[in-house]
């Protein structure tokens, strides 16, 4: 789907939402939308990017959008699920994922969490030597069908957003491969544990260029080959290469694509495509971000110091990263009239503010847009991952409703409620109960 097609589709969904009362200036002032047809197309492109002869499980990173109905849609489209907490683990099971299609990654897994994962046959990637020792204790008293691996840190460096770079020299994730003595200790760990059959790595996500990601994965593949050569047998049979494909937030174009990602892997890690290894991927943002948008009403407008400001209902509670780190996470803003139609007036520099009670709650500063009026709608594209699905409860602002949308061949839009709006006015508890 071209960028212009996406923009037109987004407006069609927005206008239908207004017509059907899913956006309403008194009772539904903020909502998130997921284009379910777009999700299906994106997942299809991911599957198509990898050769069909390879054994690949594409495990969606639940942190990117942990709404159970969204996870269910991804499962129905052939994906597995990567989880990084007990909560995400529970959501994946509720969404119907088979345990064998769930991958458990976290740097802080408890004994109870590990024991449960191993009892169900969920894949586990150990994050440290101490976690390996904990696995030893659990497996000494029970058997497990889980695929178990070690997360290594290839220490290839970071991208432009340090918080998103997980393969730096001092990252908190994984066992650093190049630290003195670690390679020897890791080889011994695999020799001592025949059940250790996977290698895992994840270089980072937004801000990490594809050559950097590919170099990190290449080091993981080289280490897997080294383990098997050292042991004289093919003990490592699978490689979890993580996710991290960065998203273009500047336009509706989907660049880079999964096919470009695979081209980089072929160049840097050709052994990954030999067929000798099963592969797991853990894409999240790149699957959902461009298939979702946030819409909010403008409640008030004012001019301060000569600059127009639009006060909207979308702020830090649904765009936390953008508000607190605007340079790293800029978002586009679109201006629409109360019916959802795009405004085309002369662009005027203005601030787009949220409802939170602190001065920095701004979606955009000095952004040139058609001048916004009370009752207009602002649309924030590319927010299908990490935004409205995981709200920040500042000021006890209620969670907005999230709707899934489908558009049929005749242009009719149908919606599925993915998360109801949180009640901002719950009934008080009765005394004596």
C-alpha cells in the first residue's frame, strides 16, 4: 500500500469513527485505532521476506502492543509471541498462543516464572550466568520440552537512540561476548548443558541502522558455529535473532522493509540461510506502528506570546516517549475538521498540547499546520505500537478506547472494540460493604 493510499485509508477510518460515534466531543474525546487489514498485509510481507524453505517462527514482541485482541489477530495471521514479563506471558496465553510458539525474554525472570515456562514448554532465553545456574536447579528436578538458549551481547555498539541500543559495551542485556573470559565460560556452559540448544541476540531497535543490526546477528551466528565446532556436534540448532527493524516516522512510506532487512542478513550472516538452524524473530514496532493512529479532539485554543496553542486530549498519557524525548521520538500531526475531513488551510506554526498538568506536555512544538479550532480533530499517525496500547497514568487520566478497523472492497468501514474506554467516573463504594 502506497503512502497516499495509507493517508486516504486513515481518513476514511477517522470519518467512519465520527459517523458511528466512536469519536464524540463530549463522551469519546480520545481513541486509538488499529488497521487490522494493514496488520495482515505487514505480517504477510514479513513471512514473504524469509525463504520458505527455512524454519522460521516470527514471534511478535508483545511489549509493542499487548492488547489481547491484537495479539489474537497476530496469532491468527501465523505469528508467535515474544514476552518479557509475567503479565505479557499471561496475555499471550489468553490470546491463544500455543506454549511452543511463545518465547520468554526478560533480564529479571523469577524462579517461579522460569518454572512455569519450563513446565509449559515455552522457549526461554537466559540473560545471565546466574540465570543459567537457576535453570540448572529447576531442571535437576524435572524435565522440560522448552527450547532453551542464552542471550549474548555481541557488543557491536549503539545507534542514535541510546535507550534503544542493547548491544553496547555496557548494555544491561545478555552475556557480553567480548568481555574477558566470557567466550570460554560460554563454551563451557554449552558443553555442560546438552539442553542448551539456542543462541539469542537483539542489537536494538529504533535508531539502530540495519548494518549494525546485521553485524550483531552475524556475531551470534558465528558464535553458534563456534559452539558446534568446539563440541564436535550440532548442539546449537536454533538462533533467535531478535527484532529491531526501525520505523520511518517521517511519512507514510514503509521504509526500510523486511526484504531490505533480510538482504543485510544475507550479506553479513549467510550461514543463517543455510537451513542448518531454526530461526526466531521478535519484531514489534515494525509490525504495528504504521498500522495504528491516535485521534483526539481539540478542547480549547489560545495564543500565548504570539504563538497559537491547541489544547487536545492526547498528551503524555498516550505519547509518553514523544513528550519526554521529543527529539528522539518526533511524531507527525494531522489536522482534521469535526467530521474527520482533512483541513487544507494555510499552515500556521502552533503548539499541539495535551491534557496533562505539566508544562512540557506537548505533542509538537511550533508545528506548521492549518490553524486548529475548538472541536477539530488531531490525528497522530504511526502510533500503533507503544503509544495508546500502554498508556501512562499521569493525572489518573483514563485509558482511551481502542478500535480495530477493517475496510471492505466497497469502502465500508467496520470496527471491532479492542479495548473499552476506562470509566473516568466509577461509582463510589457503598459504606459498610
